[in-house]
């Protein structure tokens, strides 16, 4: 209570004292100077768009609210400007105030709060007829005025207080008094009006007579210093509420438009510039210009506010700017301090002498600085200076007209006497080594000069590696342990004595910019392609990560604990291992693209002062203080949230969104402050999620359901979580309690109904089934008895039919043989009928194994398959497999041996064993290009080839049957489909006639020849087999050619004379020879190929068919017989 009373009387005393204090202009403060300050514009201003804000407020969420002169409200998140609210498009009042982290507006007598989605919510309604003319805010209070009363509204408790303004008009003759600003000091309100200031007492306001009727524009109350700053039309006066007798200066000299404070002092904005009052020195600084030329002192200041990083946001008539107190670490010597001769970016080089004196240059002037930034001595020259080097008491100059030495103490310049050819050249680089030898270059040529002996040596322009000639020199640099280091457009050369050595590994780095040697002896290379570091005590180089991708290096400075890199994005400190430890850039006191290449003198240890050449002058910084400083914390702000493409929040402080619609798509815009457009943002869901990069600061979440998730945000995958956002999604209607109860009730009713119905139908079905079962049982018993009798009769009938058919076939065959010779003399018209009869009888004879000709008359394959399919229906039905057959009629084939019954049964057995239940098998018979093709398709297990010793594979058995019948087999097998094709020659009418003619001819040859002739012919065939059995290509066709007979004649004649076909005999010889070779100890595969078999598996199959056992077992059995 005493404090508030003291504050009140202190204020009264100060105001009654008339605020008559001395005006102090433009003094130098410890922290800020008039011109060497850095201000950073919003990113959109670099693109040519400006927001002129009449008011701005720093949000607790991290961003900045801007209320522009058009009535629009924007939110800046460090990356982008978002339009949050537009009074212009809504046709509403421009009266806005910011209290409780929200904007408030008025319409006549009603007060509205603007929500995060831009909509309004009515919070207060005054008496009818009230028209609010002024609105403002202080802390958590909203104040309003209608000219008759002063209203205060606590936005937290929603309490309204009303103060009549009668006291304002009792002391003024003015009919209209405007309240410009209001602050609360203790429990009392202080008003700054157009006619002085007023202090509340109870519900009334008392005029502070010391303020007279002067115009008071702004008030600022400092709670931590217990001071009040009053803005007037002629500047701001500072009043100590405890000791009002203390003299305080006026700040500024024009109308005050804005006041704020940070940890360093007060900031006062006026219509004619910006001022700073330092707490430390008590001095006032008029801030005239920014380092990069922003005329901050010539702009009207509209609003000021400080952030939690001790930075200041400044709204001016030409946009919005930011200033960081961290910039105080960088001491600048700017152009205005150096002199009019300096013209950035004319700074070419910065060097430091042994005594710590700084030397730097512009195009025609040398500068010497002993006590930065005040003591700067300029030496104007009539020469165009390209480079300089510090010698003993002299400065060596490389100019457009030759080499000069400059005695700065005598201020005298003297040209070095060189040969005429060299002396008039334009030299662009110069350096002096530890032996005081001078090195200089003129583009492609390299020279050295010893001043003591006046000895000049030219290395010409052929010293670089031949593949890089001609090579431009980009810089000369001395380094400990070597005479000179020469930087070129393709790499680095080291000069040791008279030797010039090329660092070939550096050629991959591009044009060299700077080289430094780290504390561990490793060399660091700054080049056009980045920064590289040699590996100590090893071979090779490692690429050093840049602070930002594609940053351009400027220079390197080595120190005992690491290496500093000045680049286009600021100043970075690396550990000796090449890892980034600290980085400093915009907006912390440095400006992008300000550092000049190769303008960083070496660190004079133990000095802590880094010196950097800048486009705007010279930058000096205490390296130890910079490394141990606390950088402003990075703050991630949730700038905008959209649900299903509808904005629900902009710049909201509370990072929690609950009861979002089920299945909503959520997108968010996030930013990083202060003004950190170079920092990335990563996000994840929950603590265990994987960090993902937020492209352009945008986070999009796919529709989530029925739970609450936490979105975590950070600026580094390895860093700590900076911001967390809670998202709660509502459950769908079918997950609600009512829906679940309804579903449960329906399920119970349906189960009860189904139970009753099941019992009823089961009883009814049981009665019907018993009746049907009794009836069917009686019928089955009767049918079983009848079937047994019929089976016995059928068995007898089949046996009789078989015997009769055999007898008839033998009789017909014998009689028909006697008609062979007369058959040749029959008329042509009757001959086909008899030939057909002969063909059918031959077929029957073949079926009953009565004849065994090599080439038999054509068989109707379609008829055979259809008969076979009808027989297989029952087994197929038992396996629940469906067999479909499509065939062409009269598909007659020519076979060399009739085994179609065994062949087709094997085929169907193969298909059935590989098929699964409920599958369909397809058989297709077609005639194609003189051949008959039988195709099978199935989706069963894959077709496998090969055979074991005990059980040959069905496919190998099928292949043997097909080859024995004179056909071919083709197998296609895949994971999903199997196809087997069997191919035989089509039997034509001419073939049938030729077959019968050949049979007749063979018959006549045998019966008309004598026995000696037949025996001679048979021996000839046997000898031919003995000679050619090992040839796999030897068969009926080749044997017939060698005997000059047809294949049919050979087969039939050989069969009649030897009682077996030629093929059977050839196979028998081959297998006999093979058995002999096996017993001799040869391998099975070698024996197979040596005896005319192309396939070892087929050989094993035929061997087992002939000998009844496999080849391997045959050898074992024979060996056991010999042993026993």
C-alpha cells in the first residue's frame, strides 16, 4: 500500500515539477552507436512489398501481430506474413486493441473479441446510445472511451469499471478532449490526453497541473524500475516515482509515437526517428542509420515492442524491422567512422601487425587503426591499390603501375626499381614471407624480390601443372613452415625454397579462396565448392559441413581450439574435428553476404579479438565472449492451423485443439523466430515417432481417428523438443455409447430370433430326414442285390466276348492273308472298300497284339479319347475334379506301336495326381499342319521331371510311351499353369494305302524269297546295328537309307523274320551293351551316352523296363552274385 501511495505522490511531484529537465541529444552509449547498428527487415520487404503497421504486438506464441494502416491484422511467424483479420473487407471499425493475447474491436456500444479463425465473439455491451470512440489496452486490461466516460475491462475476470470524465472538462475550456493512452500504476489509472495528464482518485480523475494543457501522446510504466516515461509533443520525459528530484533527460525532440523497454534500456519512437536510453550509462543515443544503409533516423516510428529474446520490433513508415541486443557482441567500424574516402564494397584486405595495429584498404587509401573504432588514421594515395603486405616499418603495395613501398611514418611513397619489363606491370597480389622475401603476381606470372639485395626472380607462367595452363593466381599467403602458399583457380601450390609443389588433392575443391592450418596440424581449404579438411596422420580429405547448404566461404581463421569460418551466412566456429559448435548470423548482429573474401587476418594469440573484413567496414569480436555467450533461444510458433482446408486458428497461444471432427485432415504452418528463415523445422507424432522435415514450414497430417496425439516440433533432429501441440479427434457416431448400446440390443434380438428359428427348423428337418432315410435304405438294399447279379453276368459275358473276338480275328486274319495276292488284281472301284476292311482288321489285330508292325494304319484318336474319358468319369468325380474335352472328328494318327491305352491312362493319372479339389482339367484335340495335337491344361502342382531308382516319374513314363508310339511330347510349366502337348503325324488316305501296299509287299518278299536270301538280309541288318548302335541319331530312318528300302518295309520284313520290331531289337542291343559297360565299372551317365541314349534319366527308365531293376542296383546285384 505504501508503494502505491509513494508512486502516486512521486508522480504528482514529478508532474508538478513541470518536467523541466535538460534535453540531451545524440550522445554515445556503451551498447549502441549512432550508425553502427543492424536492423533486419521482414523477408517480404526484400521482395518489394511493405506492410506499414500502425501498431504491433509480440505474441506469447513467438510471432508478431501487425495492425496495418488499412485495418488489416497480419501474423508474422519468422517466415511468412499471414492475413488473420480484415476490417476493411468486413466493412467494420478500424478501432482495434490487443489485450490478453487477443485482438478486440468495437461496433457502436458493443465490444467483440476476435477469435483465432477470424470470427468475432461479443463480450461486452454498454448502455444503448453509447458510441465508443477510443479503444486501447494495458497489460490484461482493455480501456475504452466515448468522450463522457472511461471504461476498463479486465479480460481475465470480465469485470467492468466506469470512470466519469467530468473532471477532465472542469479544468479545460476545450469541448473535446481525446484520450491518447492509459496505464495503470498500482491501483490507479493515468491518462495521457490532448490536454495534459490525469490521475484517477476513486471514480474521478484529477488534473495534474504540472502537465498544464500540453499534448501527451504516450505513457510507459516500468514495473521493475518503478519509473514512468511520458511521451509529449517534444520528446519523452522520464520520471522516477520514488525520487522525483532526480534529473532525467528528455528523449527525442518531436512527437512521441511509441515507447517500450528491454533489459538494456528504453526505446522511444517519434515522428522524426528512433532513440535509445541506456540503463547502464544513462545516456541517450539517436539511432540514425543501419549498417547496411537503412535510414532509420529519417523514418516515422509507428510502434515498438520487445520480445523475450531482448530484441526490439520496430514499425516504421517504410516497413517493419527487428533489432537484436545480441548484435552488441560485434564491434563495427563503419564507413562513416572511417572517412569519406571509404566506399563499400571497396574494402579489399585487412591485416594486423605484430603490435596489434589494424591495416585495411580501399581503392586509393590505406587505413591504420590502433584503438577501434575511434582512432583511425587515413593515408590517401594517388595509386590504385590492389593488395598490400606489412613489412618492417613499411607497407608494400601492389598497384596498377608497379610495386611500391610506403613509409607511413613519413607518409612517403617510393616505387621499387625493377627491370623495365617487370616494373610497369599491374600487380594484383602481394605477400611477404618470414625471410622478408617479397612475393607478387600479375595474373599468371609469379615473382619474388629480396629488398636487401634488390634481387628479382621471375618464375614465369609455366610453373603450374601443364594440364591446367594457363592458370590465374587468385591469392598469395604465407603460412608457418613453408615459404609461400599460392592459390589458383584450380587448386593450391606450396613454395618451399625454389621448389613449387602442387597439392593435387586440392584440385577437386575448385578455385581456392583461403587456407588455414588447424591446431592439430590439419590443413583447412576454403574453396568455391565448400570447405575441406585434411585428415591428420592419414591420407585423404573430409568435406566439412557448412552452416547452410550452398553457403559461400569467405575466409578461415585458426585458433588453439578450432577454426573460424566467415561465410555468406555469418560466422561459424568448428572444433578441430570439423564439427560445427556455434554459428552466428542474421539476425544476431551479422548481415548475409557482408564478409569479403580473404579479409580475415590471423589471430594474434593470446589475443581474443577476431577481425573480419566486411562490405560495410571492419567487424571485431571477442572470440571468447562470443563462444561463452547465450544465444537467444529458438522459438517455434504455430502460425496457422487448418482443418479440412478451413482456418481454425492463426497465431494462437494455446497449442491445444480438441474435439476435431472425425477423419479431419489437419495442416499447419509453423515458423521460427527470431527471423530465422535459415533454420529447418522437424516434426513427429509422440515421443517414439520418427522426425520428418517440414517442407517450407508446413505440416500435413492424414486423417486421424478416435484418439489424442501430441505433435512435437524442433529445429534439429538431434535437439530437444521446442514446441508441442495437442490434437484431439472426436469419435465417430458409431463409437458413441448410445450407438454401441443400440447395436448390442439389435444383436441380442437377432440372436434370440435365430436360436428359436434354428430349433424349429432342426426339429422339422429331423422328421423329414428320418422318413427319407427309411425309404432310401429299402431302395438301396434292393438295388444292391440287383447289382451283384448283374455284375456276375457281365463278368461272364466279357470273358466270352473276349474269347470269341480273339477266335474270329485269328480266322479272319488267316483268310485275308490268302486274299493279298488276288487283291492286287481287283478293279479300282472295289479296292478302297476292301482296303478299309483290311485297315480296320489290322487295327483290331494291333489292339489285341496279333500284329506288331512298326507303322500301323491310322487310328481315330478322338474315338479313343472319348472312350477313355467315359471310363475315367467315376475316378475323377471321386477326386472332385472336372474333365472337359473338345476334339475334332476323324483325327486319325499314324503310330509305330499301339500303346494309346497305356499312354492316355498315364496322361490322365498324371493330371489327376497333380490336381486339387474343385479344379477343372481341359483336353483339346486339334489338327494342325499335318499333325494331330493333343493338349492338356491344368492349374495343379508344377510338372516335375526326373525319376528315382525305385519309382519312375509319371512324366518320364509318359515320354517313353509317346516316343514308342512314334510321337513327340512338349511340356510347359509355370507357377500358375501347366501344359502338356502330345503330337503325332496325321494319317492320310495315301498313307493308309501305302501302309497296306507295304504290308503286302513285305509279305510277298518273305514268302517268294528263299530262306538263304532272307537269312543274308537279316545278318546284314544285324551287322549294321552292331556298327551304329552307339550313334544316338541311328534309328529306323537311317537304317532304311543304308539298306535302300522304306522304313515300313524294313520294319515289317524284320518283324516277320526276327519276331520283333527293328526298334525293339536296336533298344535290346543298346541295353545289352550298356549292361556290359556298367559291369566293367563305367559311370551310368557315360554308359548312357556311349550306347546311343541322349538322356541319362530316359536310359535309366528303359533299363529298368528291360532288366526289371535300375542300373545302379543291377551292378550291385551282379557283383553280389559273383562274390557268392
